[in-house]
C-alpha cells in the first residue's frame, strides 16, 4: 500500500509540474518566438526532474518578459509614479 501511495504521489507531482510549466509559459505566449516555444515544449520532457529553483527561474523569466511588454501607464503619469514609488519600498 505504501508503494502505491508513493507512486500516486510522484505521478501527482509530475502532473502538477507539467501543468505549472505550461501555465507559466502561456503567460509569455504573446512575447515568445516559435523557437522559444519549441524549446519550452522540449523542456516539458525534463519536468520529472525539475527543481524548485528551476521552477522559480522559469517563473521569473515569464514575469520579466511580461513586464517588458505590458506597460501599465506612461512613465510621466500619476499612476505610474505611484507604482514606481510602491515598487521601491
């Protein structure tokens, strides 16, 4: 019974990791080239051995790509000045 539980647990972890990678990369779909998407697809094969650090790196890369291409407001707007002030603290 214990072996069965461990197997189910690892299957759940694998499925969760794959879904997380797909979700993180979908955020960047607008900004990713076809080559980037292909390399991301091939990295799904490596999902069974992905570490927390690698997952954080993928999430940060997606966030950076999203932030670079989605401007909240013009830099001189009242709203953007407030966001910049909040981001500093």
